[in-house]
């Protein structure tokens, strides 16, 4: 969780281990803290990685070469940097800060016994983040911000009625707001305002949204989404504002191949191309992006893999689900070359996908190949393919070494039939 950059590496914590990733995506185990130990949080401050180890194990620092543990009773369950100060939660609901020497207990103010209190002791502090030059603090029952006399007040009071469960950190910045995942959906925060505005609003069937963090890059926010039922794959959701900031579009950008819950997502500029780096409980993965916040599909340095899969989602041909539609086929308008192969598939009423056929009489299911430039290809549905709504999928292969400006372009898909 919580990737942080120091020098030419990004650092990540997982259980008893501290890892790093370099610009070549090489993963290195920096330190195993030992049996029974667990990292609670990490932060980069004054050219060191600060490593919190909970309420009963003194914190550590790492300067890129040497690990050093605090010599006195200096603990941290959560860490955050606000302007020139390092903040810590040393116990369930108490925070303090320092401006130098974080391994020294006397550096922290207010002193032990006099720290700022954040809510009560029912739930422990999970994360601390800089928002507007003050520390905002995440707990399972809310997100707390200080007033002028450093008294902390809950900015999501509805979480008192339905607190979150678990210890994952979900608080992040994007578009000038704070965002936090709650049982009632992803909530957008600013002083005096808390609005559910996450991908749960799409009403996607067969997916119980559990947001495990987000990261803004360019004009978009990338969300790590886990299915709470453990049935559908964890995926990266691209959230985009269209026109007014209340109008959001959600795009399932990349499925991660397993249902394992996500734990952290960030964007790094350390690598030759900016990249999303994310973790699931048993792995760390990366997804390359385009430079300058542009679409990566138009960055000539963006390398594509040799296979792809695109889905339309559910399409309802008529205004009412009570009307049955007969699907006859699909016409695809493409810009592709002879090294690429594309197969059209369909599904009825949320069922499994099957290949569309090469001829209307039901012969074969050959992919679309041997094209050069723009082409229009038709594939047909079997006789009596009826239902209230349909989904379509394109699967295909690409030539090796294709980049962002050299890939198949799907210009249009037209489904035809009658209702």
C-alpha cells in the first residue's frame, strides 16, 4: 500500500516487508522486518522513508542506504506530510507533528498525553493527508478536519451511522477535492460537503463496488475497484468529467485477471512512460499511460500487448424491457492492417458470449482478417436470437511491437434487426 517516491525508486509496504520499484519495473525487497511485525504506514519526509510499525513497535527510517530504528518510544500507526511538517497518529485517535528528527520523541508536539484528539477511540486512524494546508484524518467512522484551534470535526458525519470495515486506506486527492470510499459509495469531500459520486452510480449489475483507492493523472481519475462478492474481476476504472463537474463518465479500463481485492493505486512519473502502479493482496502490477495527460492510445511510445478485448456493456434497443428484439447481425467499421485479427461476439440478456457467424445462413465464425486500411465487415447472429437487451465484444490479436499510433481502430459498431 501507499507508494511513495524517494530518489529513483517508488516504495511500497506490505505486511512485514518494504519493497521498491525502479524505472525498469524491477521489484526489490528492501527489508523484512521479521516475524510478527507489520508496517502500518509509510511516508517520505526530508529525503527519508518514514516507516510506521504500529502502537507497540518503534518507527524506522530509511535514507535509501541505511535503516535506523527510533531509540525511544516513538510509534506511528499512520503518517502524512502537510507542508513542512510530518504528522503521525501514535495511537487510536491521537495525532502530533514534527519538523525534524522523527526518530526522537522530543521532536513531536504536542507531547505525549497532550496530542490532538481525532474523534473517539471506537475506530483507529487509518491515514493522514494534506488538504488545503491542514491534515485531514481518515477513520472508519468518518474523515476529520481541524478548525482554527486544532479541534477535529467529522466531515462525513453519515459514516457514524454506517461506518466502514477493514483497515485499507482509501482517502485520496483528485480534481481539487478529497475522495473516500464508504459503504454508501465513493464520496467526494470538501469543507461542508460530502457527495456520493463514484462508479456505484452506474448501477452496474453483478458487481458490488468496493473502492480501494484512486489517483488523478491529467484530467482523469483512476479508481481501483474490487467486487465485494468476489465473483467479478478487480479492475481499474477511468473516471472522466464531461462538461460540468457533476457529469461523470466511467470506463472499465483494465481488468486485472483475478478477483483478489485491490489494496493501493498510484500514478508514477518515474518510468519512461507515466504508469499506474497498483497492488492486489498477492501482487503488484503496472499499466502504462500516455505522457502529458494525453490519451495513451495516441502516444507513439505506448506499447500494446498482442491481444485485446473490448466490450460495449448492455444495450437495450427499445425504450422498454417488455419489448423483445430480434438480433440479425452486427456491422463493424474498422481501420486495421493485415497483421491484426478481430472476432465479433454477442451475448443475450447478460448470458455468455458466443461468436457471430460469417454468413446469414449460419456458416462458420471466421475472424475479420487480411484488411488494409478502412474496412466494413458484417457478422450474423444465429436464427431466432431474441432478447430484451444485448452485449457485444471484440477480441483480437495485434502484431508484435505495435505502438499507440499504430493499432486497430474501431470506428463504429451497428447492430441490426427488429423489435
